[in-house]
């Protein structure tokens, strides 16, 4: 079976820190894969916010996630802090990709926890159909991308 392989950009333009909460742990007392996806969602919301947008208001349109790929690399435990980095790429007329690098500090080293990519499609929720990326959004995404 072929495995998902996420090719990350060389540089990331945004980072935020997300603490691991006790409610993020699964029955084996580490962070489950569903929580990693939730952390990616949180990182995306914060990334869009620093660009001046929200998922439901991207200069007049919303966004919807069309796909996601995650490579799990290392465990997370209660008390860890995740450094979530985000970069945009592959920007088209209606969609763009967001790349994520999740890391944690362990002593003097940084440990890669997960890498991911989400496909984001602009969407008009009122009309229930795909929409074009507003020009100002495309410009900001390109300005924050490394591809």
C-alpha cells in the first residue's frame, strides 16, 4: 500500500503554539490522530486571522476543506506544546493548499510530530457552490507562500 507523502515548502511564514490539553489524550494517554487534525484546524484559523480573514469570510467567500493528508511522526503527551507552522501554496482560481508542520521541543531539540496538507476550496455558502478566490486574498496568500 502506498503511503501518503507530504512535500513541505522550505519556509513557513506563520507559527503559533498550541498546548496539549488533558482532553486531547486518548485511551493510551497520548494525543490521538483526531486531535492532530483539530490542531491543524486551529492553526489554519489562526493563520487566516493573521491575514485578516476567517473561514466563513475570506473577503466575501468562505472556504471548505476538500482533502487532507497527514503524516504522523512522533507522539504528543499532556503538557507538550505544539509549534504549528503554516504556509500557503498551489494557489489556483478557486483553491489553494495549506501546508502544516507540527513540532514540539524536547530539551534543546525540536521533534517533528506531524506534517500535513489541506486542500482548501473557496465556497459561497449562500449559493452552495464553489467560488473564485478574491484577488486580494490570492495576493495575500501568494505573499505568504513559499512556492
